[in-house]
């Protein structure tokens, strides 16, 4: 694995975004109308240069296939990315992602989706396990095809994103027609990198998705660290590193979500000093081993896979995050008003402690 | 001196963008209305911001960021939780929240009173300052996050820790009063010594302190319909800097 050209010359993103998530612990399906309305309530947290959603449970009829969402600048990008996909995978079905023409969304790329499984051909990735193989295919398309990016590659889930306010992106992708048991949404306010389609949130790899309000100042070292582990950042937004770190720590290194959260937002050394012997040893080892993976800078993030939703703040809480519950639904958002907009009566409302993950398990 | 007569009006915020809603409020203020009932508020920013004079607002629903920022005089009663940045650089008046409040309550506040019934977020009362008889006061009925009263230069923060949704949390988070060089933080019960920033100490409240605390608690309890005696049934400690100018030598040593 080679480092990408000029890997040290990175751009990063400072943002004052809005995030919202809802999960049904009973796997009840929630209409896209809910996250759309909640994000629209936080319209002013973004500036129209990025909006997006992740939805879990939307492709039950293809639950065993990887759903690749690919955006391409032009026909050449479509052809080249399809060629790679067909070289490495069996394409069971493919179609344009259904979209609506809307006044607010201009210059949209070509968006297609492919339901795929790895083929058994001999190639340079054959030695990899299935999920690593899929990751390698995503990286290959993202880094070798000009103007083509895989923005979703998980099973029974999908990300939808682009340049626009989230409610406009939702209108474009017809998200009101989808139902999911976990939704996350993002409203972007980029200041350091261009608002471009692939740079919008969520960022995903396999089943992981992340939306982020804040700025990852450690992007440079995180990116170099990931590069050593065969994850290539191609999307020019800091948040991309979190998706790949999740995959590395939880899927490949077998760490728990709580431990991954503690790598992102580790306890301070003075706190570690006051811990009992076991915890002291654990957190010292964690900070030592995963130092280059720590996320420095302000963040409130929502992370999901098919069975969980997690909210996490940086350890000095430089971005807002609020959690609320109503029956089987758990909400996480930058602002309480966005939750009240879609669920006026709540059983419980609280703001999590900085650096302490809030993890919601989905039953079944 | 002119006597002001109260003139009431109810405004419905349902589905109205904050800009139009605030324009409507200001228009009604100009027309002479003084008592406002704001219904169906949800996320509208800047309510009451930079308004002067003897006005009253009762907010139903969750108001948006920076409610009462730069406000000079009005009273705002929130019958719900409040979000971030309320009372930002507020000059005078009163904000009462019958619930919890988010981060940076009363940032750089220089006068008036903010009473929160429940828990508050991080960085509450940072950069508060006082001048002559302008003494800002923040009362937190629940618990506070990190950096309460950070860089505080004047005024009073009273932390009760009573009406909290976080039974296991310490009464305040880390870095309590870090960089504080004026004003005072009163804590009901014992001050959390482990959470104190450097250069600060906690002592039992003395007679003068208790007079101030009682005065504030009585008003707080009256506004939020709570039992002042119960609040005052416990001792208080005060957190102050060790010296008058703890950072006087930091950049230009004498």
C-alpha cells in the first residue's frame, strides 16, 4: 500500500453543522418524513452546502447483498466504476437511485445503486475476507476512477447525500418514500473544504455510517494512521476518518463500541491517574496503542450500524448533543426543538456527559 | 415619570421562521405591547434579543439559541427546556427556565438574573463580569457540566444540585471556575474540590454570603414556585480565587 500522492497536503473542514438521529429499539419502521422534518427544523445550522441521511432497513429484499451507492460526474465515471465493480463482484441488480427534479438541487451527479456480492475470481484482493474485499473495492473505485465515488456500501442500509440543505437533498432522493428503523441526518456548514457531493455527510463504509458536527483537527495524523491500515481517504472531509476507524477498531480489531468511543475521546491523563489499577492499565494501553487514532477537536457524532446507534461528544463537549426517549424511540440531536418538532411529548430528555458514549441497541 | 400600563398580546410561533417572528415581536413592542404570551415556540432563535425595558414574555415550547442575548430589562419565563446560549452578554432583566438549559448559559453576562430549575450544560456563566451595581446572577437548580464560571470576572453563580436528572453525577463537572479572577460561585453542600480549577479555594459561606444567598434563593423559589426553606436547609460553600489578581503576573511579571 502506497500513501496517496501529497498525503501530507490535506484540506480539512471546520463546520457548525446540525445532526439528528432516531432509532426504534423494536425495529419498527419510521417514515423518512420524521428525520426530514427534524433536519428542516435545524435549517440554519447549515448553509446549503451539504445535507444527507443514512437509513437502516431500507433494502430488506437485498439484505444479503452489499448495496453500493455510487455518484459519478459523467458517463465515463459510470462506465469505469461499473467495470471495476463487475470485475470484482457479482452484480445482482442495478438501477438509477430514484430521484425527483427539484429547483433547489442543481448540478447533481449521476447516482446509481448496485446490489453486489464478491465473485470468486482470482485477483489481487482474493486473499481477503469478504468484508475486507468489499472495503478494497470501495477504495479502488474512490481512488482510481476520476469523478466517481462510492458513498454507501453496506447491507440493508443506504446513505443519501449531496450539496443542498438536508430537506432539499431528501426531496431529491425521495426519502419520504423510504422507511427505516434507524435514521441519521446531517446539515452541513463547511468552511475549509468545498461543499461538494461526496464530501457531504454521512460517511460510510460497509454498514457503518457517521454524521458529525465539529472539526477533526487531528485529521492529518488520523489519515496517515488509516493509510497504514489500507484505508485511503479520498473525500476531502475530516469526518471520513471516523467511518474507517470504526471499521478498523470494531470489525477488525474486535474492540467494543465503548472502547472505540474511548479511543476517539480518551480520558484525560489526570483522570487515568485517579483510576483503579485495572482501568488505569486499560486506558493507558488504549491511549498508547491508539494515540494516532484519537480525534482531537470539537465533535458531536452519531454513529450507526444495522443494530446500534451511538452518540458521542468530544471530551470537553465543544458541540451540542441531546438525547431523548419516547416509547421505543430514542432520539439524538443538536437541538431539542428538532426532536419536539417530530415528537412533541417525550418521556426523557438529557444531555450526555462529554466523552461518554450513549449506545442504543436495536432488538432482534 | 410616566406610568406604564401593561398591554397583553398572544403570538403564535407555529411554523414561523425566527426572523419573521422576531420582527413581529419588535413591531408589537413598538406598538406599545408589554406582556407577551408566545405560543408554539419551537427552535426560533434570538427571542427577546437586544430588547430594552419593562417587558414580559412567557414562552411555551422550546426556544432556540441565544434567547435573551444582549437583553436589557425584559423578563422571559420559559415553560419548557431551553437550548444553548441563553442570556448571551445580557445586560439586565430576568430569564427563568422551568426545565433544563443547554451549554453556555449567560456567556459574558453583565447584569440581570438567570434562573434555571434543572441541569445545565457546559461553559455556563463563563466570562461573567460585574461593574458597580450591575451584578449578574445565575442560579442552577440542578447540576452543571464542565467549565462552570470559567474566566469569571464578577457576579454570582449559585449552584444547588437539587433538581437534577443525573443522580450519579457530581454537582459540577471538571475545570470548575478555571481562570476565575472575580465574582463568586456558591455551591449548596460541599464544593467538589476535585473539579476545581487551579488558583481557587472553597470555604464555608459566611454571614454576608448567606445574606446574598438567602436574597437570591427567595427570589428564585418565588419565581419557580419552589420551597426556599428547603433549599436553604443545607449549608453553602463559596469558591473564589486565592488572591485579588491571580493572573496579574502572568504576562508582565512585576
